C-alpha cells in the first residue's frame, strides 16, 4: 500500500476518543460499563497520546498480552490497531516512510479484523471510528480521506443504531459528541443535507447545551455559506455538558 503522509494524530484523536468511548456515552444504565482491561488500556492510551511514550508502550503491551492469550480478543485487537496507526504517524513525522506505511497497514488491518469479529459492539466500532476520523482529518490525499471518513461514518451510524433503545438516557456529552461527530463527517463528505438533519436533531434534543448552540450556528447560516466543520470535543475531560 502507498502510505499517506499525515501529521501526528495527537490531541484530536485523544479528545474524540475520550468523548465517545467514555462509559456514560456507551452503555444503558443496567449494563456494566465494561471490563477493567478496557479502562486501563484507554487511560494509558490517552496519556500516551498526550506525549507519555511509556504509557503508550504499556498500553500496547497490555493489548499484546491479551492477544497472546486469545488472538480473537476483538477489544484488544482494535485498541492495538489504533495504537499502530498512531505509531505510524510518529514514524511519518520522523521521516521514516517505510516504517510508517507498514505500521499504518497493520493498524488498519487489525481494526478491520476486530470489527469483523464483533461487528455489533461499541467496543470495536468506537475506537475504529475515532481513529479513522483522525486519519481522514490528517491525510492530505483526498481519496484516502474520503475512504477513511466513509468507513468511520458507517461505524458511528452503527453506534447510533446500537444505542437507539436507550439513547435518551445517554449523557448530553455522549449524545452530543456522537451527533456532532457524525454531522461533521457528513459535512466533510459533501452531504450537507444529512449533516443538517443531524444538527437539527442535536438542537432539539440537547436544549441549553453547547451542542445545541453549535447546531444553531449551522442552522442559521445560508446553505451556501455553511461553516467548514462542526465543533466537537465540547468539554472533554473538563466537565463540559456532562459525561
């Protein structure tokens, strides 16, 4: 595969993943939030994406240890694949295009295999979606960016479908990040009508929130003068509109 050259994913990936993967945004009240492995790995990843290389390395080792026990552990596989994609960005930044290309290909393959193993779980769909969104936003090749974003949209639509029975009980932060992320992806794919449909729902269902305010910014703009992007990551890790 001919690898793209893109800027390191960094904070964008961290904030998006944090917002969407938070327990309150993904589980109905009666379902346990998840096993401790996920929480430990996720927090280590977030520290690593802030620049703590030792934490990132430990997160990758935890995934590798889990996969050594069970090669079909979809959750460990998707997080490991996401980590490889981040490492690909580091390799590209360092000028090592060969290593970057190999890491990127492996990471994308691992995430796809994870979703193939467990296609109907948030635990695989959300990490792949957030990684692909970050890739799309940091890839200067329009064709690849469209492909990444299209697959991410499929993941996020699936997340929304899975959450439908209890979506009204999901936190404002969780609902807002999902809808804002989807609207932004559709907008960047050129489907402004679908983006505006989602933003209309965001304004109606999250009154008084910063998400509703962001939606109104689009809904009040002329159709030929829409802003270029929908702001996401409202209050990630600092309170925001709730979690």
